[in-house]
């Protein structure tokens, strides 16, 4: 997919996520990466050249 600004996007997906498998979205860019769906309290983390910003993962699958 190409946006009007010239930015390219590639979408790869699967609708199969059985019990126990996490679902997530990852967006990569020139400044880093954003992830959503890692079963955290906020659900979003930021990964950049200087490090990662995220809250801890919920420990047990049953509590997710």
C-alpha cells in the first residue's frame, strides 16, 4: 500500500489466534517501532534507538 505522502505500508495478517496465543500489531518506522497487544496494562510500547518504554507484562495467562 502506498500513501499519498509516498510512505509504503505492508500488512501481513492472520485471523487464526487460538486460546493461549497473543494477538498483536507492530508498526515499524524510521524513528522506531510501536507494538500493541502484548497483554500489558496499557497495551502499547515504544521501541526506539535509545531504548524501550513499556509497563510490565501481566504474569499469568489466566489473569489476562
